[in-house]
């Protein structure tokens, strides 16, 4: 969708870089804005990781990023500094499939961040509110670069994502692909960075399991034969890749699976409208729990 978010005078699409955002926040608030930033060792957000327990046994777990508080200027500096660190990364212990095993020591990578957007952007997208019949449940500002990647997942929201600067890359699969994506239940944990700089995974308390997708769908976009031998029905999925550039908006329907990355430093804003389960206009694929 083009021209979905225009400047105040309506003459052109609204654009905003990270530097613009820093300047805007300093001028508006007369102080540095504090952010809550998702941080992981490699820039990948919620994802399945190989974890080694104290007894040396390995298992796959769903691991969430650590949330760290930092100023918007510190965030910008750390986001850009990590490009200079790529050449000095340590070799990691890996399992037989080549995946990194945690705990490990590795430089910080910032993934994305959310900040208060009130007063900066429209509180809703007028045509979306008319269609969905509700106001947005949340409006989020997302900032990341090419190291920040989300694994394939779905949300129970009607999602309108607008790119303010840079370029987002979405890999999408329709809800009907669910039986072929090998979703499974995983124990869950959260990254923690120690004072020494070491990254560990802290297992969540209780019987906390998360249904998630472990395999990577994107290779199938370019090569339908790139199917893991132990997951043959993966070939029945229908992934597509969508590039969303500055000034463009993507409508992502509720329950569509999506993996998100950036080709460069990117700022985007999205509007989450609560999914209407009783809407006669929607069809859902029901799966046994």
C-alpha cells in the first residue's frame, strides 16, 4: 500500500530515520529518551536455540531476548558499532547441525525496540479502523538493521506495517500451511547476559512450553527442493518474499505466518488491530491442540 501515511500537509509519504528520531525525541522531551530494547547474542529474536545443560546434555528450547534499558542515543551507537565487530566475532561451539550452543560468549547485538509513539504518528489508520471496527490494540515503533531477524511465527492481530526508512523483508506463509510447518512444543527460557559478557539461557519457571516453528522457510522461496530430508511435507508450504520499502505499508492478515528481516538500518511502525474471531469475513484453520 503506497501513500497510506502522509505528512501533515498531505504532499508526500511520512519518512523518519533513526537520526531523525533521536533529534525529534531530544527536541520534544529536552532529555534523552529511555528505551526497552530486546537484546540477543546474534540479533535473532524469539527463536529455537540449542542449549547445553549442566550435565552436558543438549536440547532445543524456545528462547526469548533479554530486555535491557538504555537511552536512545546509546541504542543508536550500539546498533551501529556492532557492524565493526563482525570481523572479530569468536568461533562458537556448535552441535552436529552447525547451530550455536549456549551458554556462550559473544558481543551484543540489538534486535528491535519499542518506544512510545503518542503524538508522533496517527493513533490509527482510518481505513483500517473502518474495516476492522476497532481502534488499534497497540502501535509500535520498530528499529533494527540487517542482523535483526525474527523467526517464523503468527500473531492474532490484523497487522498494518509501515516502513519509515530503510527496507523490511517479509517471508509469508498462509494459515493453510500450518500442518506442513512442523510446529512443536518446546521448553522456554530467556537470555541473560552476565557481568563477564557471557550469555546464558535461564529456563522459565514451571511447565512453560511454547509452540514454535524451528525450521527456516526462506530457502524454499528460491528453491522448492531445499527441503530437509526428515521433514518432507515442508515442500507443501507456499512461502513468498515481500520487500517493503520506505513509504510503503504492508497489510498482514491475522494468523499469517511471517519471518521479518531488514536489508539495512530500518525504522518502521505497525498497528495491531485485535483479531475478530466471530467475523463472518474471516476463515480460520482449526488444528487439534
